[in-house]
C-alpha cells in the first residue's frame, strides 16, 4: 500500500473539486458513525465522465475527533492526477488498466485508518537491508557512555528484564533511556540487529519507542525515548500517591494499555507477544498517558503475571498477554499486588478474592477506597473485563479487539466471566527449573527484544 498510482484525467481541477466535495461529506459521516458504522461510501462522475468510487473507514475504537483527524491526514496520500497530454494512444486501454486500479488504490489509501498491510514474504522479512539501514539506528558507544555519565549510579533508573536502565542526555539535549543488556547473551550480532530494526519500526502512542542500539565488543545497548513520569506501580500501590490519582486517570491508563496491546497483537506488521506485561513495565508520559515498555524475552521470571498453563508448559500465545492485562486491571482497581492482596488482616490471592466477591455480588469490595467516589458502574465493568481475561479456559478469554470495544462501551452486553485460572506458585517454581532444561519453547537469550512472528 505504500506505492501510489497515477490517475490520468483531462480536467485536473475538476477532478480535485469532485473528490474534495465527496471527502468532506464522507469524513463527517464516517467520524460520527456509531459502533461498526464508522464508514461512508460514495460514487460520483468526474468532469471527463469517469465514475469515481470512494470509501472511507475508521476502526470503531476511534473517537469522532480522532477518526476525523486520521482521515484528514490520509487525504494527502491520495494518488496524484496528471493531464491527458501524451496519453492519446491506447486511450481506452489506459482507462481500463490505469484508471480503475488507481481508483481502487485511492479507496484503499483513504481507508487506511483500518490499514490492511500487504504481507511481506519470508524472504523480505529476513532481509534486514530491505527494512531499514543499520547505520540509521546505530549509536556510537562513546556517545552513549558520555550521555549516561559513564553509566553512573546517579543515572540509574532501575532494572528491567536482562539489563539495567540508565537515563542519558545527548549533546543535542534529547533525553534518552538506555538499557545496558546483560553480557551473557548467546545471540549473534546479525540476529540482534535484525530484531532491533524490526522493533524500531513499531510506532504507537502507547508504546515506548525504540530509538536505536549500540554494539561494541561485549556491550549491547538499547536506546529508548525517555518517559518522565516513572512507572504505573509507583502510583497505584502507594495509597498517598493514589489518592491524587483519580478514576478518570486510572481509566485512561487502562484503555491506553489495551490500545497498545491491540496494536502489538493485531495491527502491527509483526505478530508480537509482549510476555512481561505488568505495572512496572507501564511508563507514564508528561500527560500521564501509558506507554508499554521493556520488550524483553521472558524466562518465567515473573510468575505472578504469567498464566500458569504457559509458565508450566513453556508455551506462549496472545492470550498470555490477555491474562496479564486482566491481572493488571484488577491491580489498578484494587491498588494491591496480585500476590500481596490484603482484606483487612487477611492475606489472600487477588484473583481468588475477586472471583469470590463476583459470585457473591459484592464486587465493590475489591475497589480501592481512594476510588470509591468515582463512577461505580464503569469500575465494575472493568472488573468484569479483568475477570474475563483471567478465565481458566484460555479459549474463553477475549482478544484485544473485543477488550477495546468493551472498554469503549461498543460491545454490549459484556459476556459473563467463568472461574479464573488456578495458580499454585510452588508448582510454577518447580516446573520452571524443568522447563529451562527441557523445553525448546523457552530461551534464556537476554538480548532478544520480544516474540516476533511475521504475519
């Protein structure tokens, strides 16, 4: 869809006027449409008596304003038109071979908000040079060393999967976050570069953007955009900070994380499973928008957030992220960690407590006291969605498309959840040692970015 065709018409200004008139009315109609109705279709006749077919469409999770803005941006990508001079020969054939495909290309370009990408062949997927040049993403080690003050403790932000994060500042004033990967990786340089190049192409407002990398000797560095307001766990698990963190912000964060996962699972060029989704991997920008971070290969180190079936068998699917997202929703609503939930003086497992209160129709007991002045119906809906995500039957768990629609109120009624998965941490710990030795599904490659599967 990146290639544009040329439409050959005799009256360029007339063609533009017809298209602009169509687009203005269609944009309003599509943007104001309800769930599953965010589209408009029109036909018109151009000055040279050709029929123009136009379709515009937005995904149903977009707001009216976002849909309108998206369509406006895409309008600039409509194929150009040229005059008819020099095109007299083979005029009829030209109308069939050039005009019709161009109009179809234009229709698909305008409907790019639902963006259907042409699948790359495996050969192209593996061709690093065809994706992006290495030089454009590679940083000099001395530059990053200076930016982080020689990786000083004062610049240390924290520890992530397989590495330590440092804050840095480039000579041009840009702030960055640098992840210094562990040095025990067995991954080759070419494979490392390939994965970095692929992940760097991920562009979404709810993902931390990978800016580049650095390779020098045993040093492997990943350079990310710097996100200033720390991670989600810093706020939701602290009663004092959470008291100034109203429900509107909580709900905004939940929906933003859902949109980021939807992009990873269904809307990006690659099929990506994060596999380490938890509050400490959700960073907040200056406007408290969530950004999913730390796309590292998981070695069963975060047992609380990994669905037991996958932890024990060493198998992964998008439903693993769905499970983790469900746990995250319940933690956000309760203000407590999954394995450190306290009901008065009693300590209980969060999923068990949530399910018990759901069955007894006392779900509001789960809500953090600092949030209880907010819209209770919206909170209970989120708890219900969270329980759907952690159901024991994996096939019953919704995908991220359904979750986004449910959060936006575009899918009603919301299904009734069934019992959540059982979780015996002692079993997970014992199985981990077995799987690390015997399962080919798990790797201890610390430099890998995430699970990358070409669509």
